C-alpha cells in the first residue's frame, strides 16, 4: 500500500485515493488510518453476504492538493 500511495503521489493530476472497508474490520481500518486515510462517510448495509449485511466505511487519502 505504501508503494501504491507513493506512486499515486508522483502523478501530479491525481488528487485522492478512495477505498471502502467493512466497518467491523478493525485490523484493515486501522491499517488504512495508519497510512493516512481518513473516514469521510458510512454506507449502511453496503454489502450483503448470505443473510448478513455489512456497513462500509468510506475512506480517502489526499495526495497532492489540500482537501476543499
């Protein structure tokens, strides 16, 4: 992930990277937060696996420009 973010930062017109993570997946969530991502939203019941719904946190890392 660090390599991907570094490559993205070298692209002058690329402003952000977005991802979604299952809200209950604390290991992945903490990894992304540690890489500089921040949570900007929550999509309730975004995924359905069998009979179970999973909320998805939406995350962004800003690359070359300041967030508006």
